[in-house]
C-alpha cells in the first residue's frame, strides 16, 4: 500500500464506468475534487478535499455494481498533486472522437 494522500486509486472497476457512478461511490466519504478514469486499465483516481476524507474512502469503498473493487492511495505525493503539470483532462468527449480531431482542435 502507498502512503496516505488525498488521491485514492480504485481498481477492478468496470471499463464502462461513468464519472457519475464514481462520484456517487465516493461522495459519501467527502468532497471530491476530481475524478480521472482510465477505462483501458479498469481503474480510476479520485481526489478528495482532505486527507481524512481520502482515508475514509480508502477504508470504506469495497464494492461497485455488486462486485469487489480494490483501493490504494495514489503513488503521487501530495506535493505533486498541488503542482500544475502539462496534462489536460477533457470530459464529455464523444467516444467516436479521434486523437487527430483533438489535436486539430487544440492546434488552432
């Protein structure tokens, strides 16, 4: 297990999971700052507002859609979470959107 921090890794989730489902799973433990889903790896990262909320979620999240899930703390340190990086997360993108279309859109 990784050292506690505000981001909880959730594994063994369905690859068709929605952000809404992840938020519903985690909101009972506290305020969710962000959700990053990696469907190709069947996992998600959920960042909570406080360390206490993340610890509660780590201990309390055990199943989703009636099946067991795994939890751990993100490998990122808290300092890394607070620093900006060059990643941009886009939500509500049509699944048929290609990488070429996104690159074209952001190159303008």
